[in-house]
């Protein structure tokens, strides 16, 4: 049965640089065996948050707790080396004068045979079994990153902090090493806090995502909920391309070329953005100037003219200029569908996949 006490808890962390608040009242909990991703664009405060938890940077206010025990506030501070926290940052910081084996073993104590078994196990798990005698300068960047990962895992830390740890791996290796790493950490019941700016990586790895923007966590939850119930237009756009239809609320409805949209709870006369992802647009053929009949699920069709179409591998991206207002809309469709520029087609929008947000002043 999982403990009710978070392995890691941060409360109201704040960090200022030169009068600018780069981490603003950030709080979160990570349970044993849980992977939480701090996800957001560069400069939003993700890495600074990690450095404060690691103890290499001091917060201006707030608290850090490990297994129910305070490790740092503004008057009390346990030094980094006594926090039992593993670190895997973008800077590998391998010791150039030590072999791969010695780098991984660094910091381990106890029986030499046990240390050797642990090093052998980790080198095999990260695909570097035959590299133990090499030195860091003899390795590629991706290989160095895997050595740093093995070294961070070696002491079996109860908490692992990871800052873009797989960015140096090519796509062919990344998925396998990433999954293998998480398997090791979960086997050890380690709480993982991972920083990334890549939504796909967060969705693949995380049990929970904390979406950061301008130093704050704007939304937190399971990947499914973050993706399907975004808090605002920017949250939708961070995970995928979007199309936006703007309109004004009249009688709790917005009237558009695609039909009427309900806007519950939005003030009369307010402007709203109706946001739809390209994969949720349906394309139909033009029939002598007529499109498909309206439906409850898809609403009214609107006509557009193809500007360009690109094959993307598993899908095609088709860009339209809409007849009704000249706006640009993009749709993705499975497989190869490459209509020629200038071809008129009709677009319909799945109502259950739309998000409606008031326009911010």
C-alpha cells in the first residue's frame, strides 16, 4: 500500500532575480514511485525550481519537505549532499580523469563486489556494457549522457531530479533508454521530478504534469486531463497546433460560419475564442458549391480553398483559406491526402472537441 506521505513536497517556493520573479509561489507533491513532469517553455522557471529542491540554489521564500521532514526553508537548510536526492541535469559533469566504470561507481560505498555488480547492472541497462574502460572524451554526447544517468541512478536515490535528461539521445535510442530508466526508478519506488519543454515527452513519461508559465504552475493533473481539459487557450496551444475562431456572445451563443456554439457562464457581449485542434476538423468534398448537411455532432460546414498540403508521414497537413473571412485554418488527416492548391473543400468541426475561452483583456 502506497504511503500517504509525499516523498517530495514543495510549498510556495519563490525565487527572484534582479527584481524579477522567476519562480512564483510554486507548490507540488510527488509520491513514491510517481513521475511528475514540470512542463513549460524555456525560461518559465522549471530548472530554477529543480535547483532549489536540489539545494544548489536558495529560495527567497517557501519550504521543501522530503518524506514528511523539512529539509529547507529560509532559516533552516540541510546541505545538498545530505538530501538523498539524485541529480541528472543537462550538464553531465563527468569526471574526465575517471573511466566510465569509475564515474558510475563514484559516491558508492560498501563491499567492492556489490559495487561492481551495481555498476555492471546499470551499464547494461543503459546500453554501455562494453564501455566501462573508456574515458568521457572517447564517448559521444549521447553516450556521456547515459553514463551520467547511470551514475545518478547508482546510489538508488529516493528522489530523482532530471532536467531534460534525454535531450542528447537520438530518436532511435531515446524511447528505449527513457522507458528503461523509468522502469529502474519505479522498481526502486523513487519519486521522480522531471523537467522538459517537450509535451510529447511529458505525455509519454509522466503520471502527473505540472504545466508552468511565467514562473507559476497554471495547471496540474494527469496527462489525459491536461490535454483534454486545458485551462486556457495557451495550454491547448502548448500541446498542439490550434485553429482559433473568435466571436461575440449573444444570448449565451456565439454565431460563426460553422454554426452556433454554446458559451455557458460567459458574460453577454464578451468576446470568446473557440479553439479546435487540426486533427478534429473533418474535410468533405465540394458538390457544385454545396457541402454536407449540418449535423448535431459536426455543426455547419464552411468552405475553404486549399493553400498547401504537406505529407507528414503518418498524416497529411492541409492548409485552407476560408471563404467567409479569409482566415487560415489547418487540418490534419490520416494517411496521404494531398489536394492541389486552389481546390475548394468543406470543413466541419467536432463540437465535443472544441474549447471555448473568454478573450483576455
